[in-house]
């Protein structure tokens, strides 16, 4: 079966291409938004298409001859992209589209006991949540009058080699800004990348799953402390050394932030972007001052210079995630998709740490089989204190999630 994969240069999309091609599971058409996105898919002798992921005509040409589409691309506005992908698939005669949605549509700290049939929260906690909800609803409306089937997968924290969750945590440990909320005892609804790929594979052919949605996670129930421990240890520290923040309420996004998000949604729309060339430059400068689109960063003149300890800033998203006390169930996926995660959590972390070493992170004495507390404290392999580990900047940007990643 020929499968088109949107966002084929991203974290999830690239791994789908790799697994489907190398294991000869399906013929693949890698769909990317620019020639720059071909760096990863072009390693293989496969079909590829470059097209605007918001353009129905271009996408429909890319999907010609495909029986299925996996929508793994991201980009605002999510709703418009999802509508374009489904409409193009329907126009091209595709049999089924698998949409990679998110467990975050039920918020980062979901109400215990929810299932895929539970009502969605009336007030999504973050813009990402509401964007994903809007995208899924738009696709369902299109499916009601279309012919192409649709399946929604809702993974939680997707980790593995090249994942931002792995790279960012390692970077925070190095910089001395990693922390745990309330001891890290909250549930981490993690799913290793290959387990998600397996769920996608099953979703492409499973019978009687049209319009169904599935939570997808690892088999094990792990806490955020469990998730942090192996990476922190391999960087020469102990998870018990991380700052613990106890007095943190479940975050509430202020009305000012919500208004700012609405402004950003509007300005990112395709209609407004088309007007951008005729907007006076002084208005653009005023907009950027009032509504900053990204945080400012610190530039290092020497990538190996020791970093001074940074002030820990608690992220609202991380705070909500680490206060989760419910393991999202795989029950429905097990029953209808026959989903069994092939990779255990410990193995997923082992592979993730191997990638960190490959990517140039300062993994210390990784081959020493003893626990971190028994490792030698002297010599060239001695770990430096948190916040003073050397950091390699040059190669990381090319090996972490790319623009199309999830």
C-alpha cells in the first residue's frame, strides 16, 4: 500500500518514513513543504513531493496514487492545514487519513477517569489545545460529507532520538534549570516514538475504526521522576539533586495571555499573511514590540564556556503536565487496533540516551554499569556541577526536531 506522509522531515514524520521504508511495511511518498525538508527523506530511494501544506490542489496532486495519508505535519493555523489535508485526500480518492492529534485536547492534566468518548473541556488550558480541538472538529465536519475515512491518534509525550523532550531536558540539566514539580510524582503519559509508529501502522488497515479516536501511550505507568532519572543520571547527576517546587497551583492562563493568543491566531491566518507585504514597516515594528512572537535567547561566544546558573522559570505547561495524576488508557486502542507497544520504557530511554551521546551531549561514563552514585568523582570524566557543564551548540540544531516535527 502506498502511504503519503505529511511533515516527512519532522520528528514523527521522519521516523514513519524510516520504519515504513526500511522494514518494507509500505511504499512511501514523503511530503514536505520545501526542498530544505528533503534532507532526511532523501536518504532513501523513495517518492517525494514538495508542496504547500495549506494548498488543496498541490496536496491532492501529491496524494495521487496513495491509498492512505498520515498527517504528521504541524504549523499554524492547525485547523486550516488539517482541512486542506483531508480535502486533498478526499479529492485524490485516498481511502483513509490518519490524523496525529494530541492527548492535550483533554488538557495537560486530564480529569481522572476520562476516555476517548468523554466530553472535551469547555476551557482548554493552552492555545495549542484549542487549536488541536478546532482542527479535529473541522476534519470531522468534512468527513460527514466526504468519502475518505479518518482515524485520530492522541499521543501524549512523544519521546525518543531527536525528540525535543529528550534534548530540552538534557539541555536544562546542563544549564542548571531543570526542576521537578512536587517531587516529580505526577504521571507522565509518555509514548516512545516507535510505539506511536506502530499505532499508526495498525490504524492504516484496522477495520471498523472510521472516525474513531485513540489515546496512545507506553504500556508502563511512569512518573516524571522516572522520566527524568535516566537522563539526569547519564549527565553525571542524581535526580534527587534537582530543585523541587512544591508550592505550585494548577496553572491558570491569564485573560491577557488568552487575548494575546487570539491576536497571534489572527495574524498567522493565511488571509492576514497575504496582506503583510502592504503593511507599513512602522506598524510591523509596533506589533513586534507589543506582541512578541518568541522569547529572546542568550548567545554564547564560546560554545564550551561554562554556563552561569540561570534562574529557574517554571513553565505553565510543564507545571500542568507534572501535576497530572491519571494514566491515559490504551484500552480502546488495544481492543480495536490490537495495539501492543513493542518497545518498553527502559529500552526507549536507552535508545534516547544513545542519541544524546551521538548528538554531542556530555554523557559521562555511560558504559559504567554501576549506578551514578558509585561512579568515580575524579579524572577527566568527572561530572561538573549542575549549571556548569560544557555545552556543544554547533551540532544540536540539526539533530533536534525540525519545523515539521510534532
